[in-house]
C-alpha cells in the first residue's frame, strides 16, 4: 500500500469510488455532478486529494477542501467495497490530519450521516466532535456536522 497526494492521473478513480459509495447509500446529487465535471478544482483551490493504492489500483480516496483562513473540510472519503474493513479509512484520516498539521491548519470539519455508524465512530476516534445535527444546506444526504480544532 502507498498513499499519493494530488496525482491528477487518479482523478477519475477519485470520482469513481465516490460515486460508487454515494450510490450504495444515497443518491448522486447536483453538487456531486459538479465535482465530477472538475475534480481538479479541489487541488487548484489549495486542497488535497489523497489516493491509497494497492499496486496500481486505487482502493481508497479522500480530500481536504480548502475553505480559506486555515479551515478545511474533510470530504469524499470512500474505500472500494472489496477493501472495506481493512483499516484503510483510518489510514486516510491519519494522512489528512498529518497534512493539516504540516500546513498549520486551524480547523477541519466534515459532514456525514448518522446512519453511517462505522464512519461516525472513526471520526470520533480521531477527535472529531459533533457541532450540529439536522438537515444540511448543501447535501440532502448529510444530517451531522463534526469538527476538530487543530490549533
């Protein structure tokens, strides 16, 4: 296993894994279609896309969206269904937190859904706390926001 950052050759894998995960649990939304049309925007805007590879196969992905002023959103974490339960989500979150520390970020937040109990437990394990519950203004599928203060 090895982790790569911002390697544009894997942008299609980033979208593929995200759309598979979203479709498994929810429905693709307009915001998802917009990102799929230009995933490189994450990198262009100062964010980071992480891809976890097994050989040359991307088995997990996640992103840090740069919101400005030291605030980032941890988003779009997905692990290929055939590779779930192997700790890859943990590996991806650790990579994100290391990156955020290295760049001196102030805060990281995420949005999720409470029915994704394994994901919520993973976020809590890494120090994220719930800041709000209820409908989200952007994602129909989201009903919980969590954050971790870094500085």
